[in-house]
C-alpha cells in the first residue's frame, strides 16, 4: 500500500503517452501539416432496472472510436445525476472511454437542497445490499455494450459517489480500479473482501466533512486486505473541491464546500495516470 499526503508523486504515464505521440508526429518523414479530427462525443439516456425499480443513467462515448475500449462507471455526488456528473462523463468519453453515469437514487431523481440530498444518500447507504445490487445492475448494462471491453472496467465517484465506489472495492468487485474524489470514507460493507484492482482516494486536507479517523480506518481496512491503495490529501482543499459550483452552493446553504482549481486538475490527472497504467494491453510475445 502507498499513501501520499499532498502532491502526487506518481508517474505521469498518460502524459508520457501523449508526449510519445507528439514525437511521432514530429518525425522527419511526417507531413509538414497534419489535419486531424478530435472526438465526437455523443450521449444517450439508458433506462435499466435494479431492485424492481427504474433507474435512468447516461452513456457517453466517442462515436468515432473503433474497437472495444475500457468502460468507466461514474457515480454522482449526493445531489444526484445532474449536469456536473454528465459533464464529467462527457470529459472522459472525449478521451476514448465509454462512460456510464449511474443513477443510484432511481427515477433520475436529483436534489437541490442539502436536506433532500442528505435524505437520498442516507437512504442508499443505510441499505448496502440494495445499493450494491443497484451498482451491479449498472455495471452489467455497461459491460453488455458492444463497444466496451468487459475485462477493462473501472469506477469513479464524487462525494456520496466516492463512498459507493470505495465500498464496491470492499466487496471485491470485478474492476481494475476505483477512484474516489472527496468521497465519504464510511464503511457500509459488513464483510470486506480483497480487491484485485487499484484504489485511489483523493481528499482535501481542509475537508471538515470527512473525519480523519474515518479516513484512516478505511485505509487500514484496505491495508488489512492487501489491496494496493493510494491516499492523496490536497493541502487547503475543502469538500467538493472538483466542482466549480461548490462556492455558490457553499454561500447559498452555508456549507463548508469550496472549489480548488489546482486540486481539481491534479486529481483528474492522477486518475488518468492510473487508467493509463491499469488498462494497458499486454504485449504479445514474439518468437525468435
């Protein structure tokens, strides 16, 4: 297990791959001018059933991409599957992943007021078997997509969603990686199991909504299960540091939230580095 408090000291695998592509384009035999097209991100609403209830998720993908590619499940903040979650799904889709933004509340419900959001999220986490079933239903939907490589799957979550994906790791879910952004460290799984993938927990060091003792307990639990875990705490960052709407919500509802552009960018890059590592296609051996 590795724990990093503050700036990430990991390798920049994703950045290195981009640099390598740049070197290839700069080769002497390359054309003087390259005319390329970027991704064509499309989204579609997907309705699926879990625990006898209808859930309304979102699929985002690059319509130009060819072949089967990694699938990412994205779990929303306690506000529900709103525009912020959809935006993040589209960002990842633009990088070549097939992303499913999950509806953990059912019916596509979202909350505007913190009391309503708290009621929604508490209802989910207080019945973990039902929450796990709901997540797995979404996982099955994404895995069944023809453009998704079912052997290369990961999950990310924000705030409430971070708690969901971290607990899914504690169930031993068939995922290559789990990444939590300012997620709750509460353990809902009664009998944690080893997780074969990678876990990255990213929190703000000034997050008063995440007790340090709970965070340490969660990390210790992963350590006891011999799960490869990285904890990163960003100095000065508050809860919901990745969401540009946090400052407005903090002022409106008197909440200890705050957007932090540096922590947002760094935590996103950490996730990309991780995906670049865990989704690498093994090289085939060459007989000589």
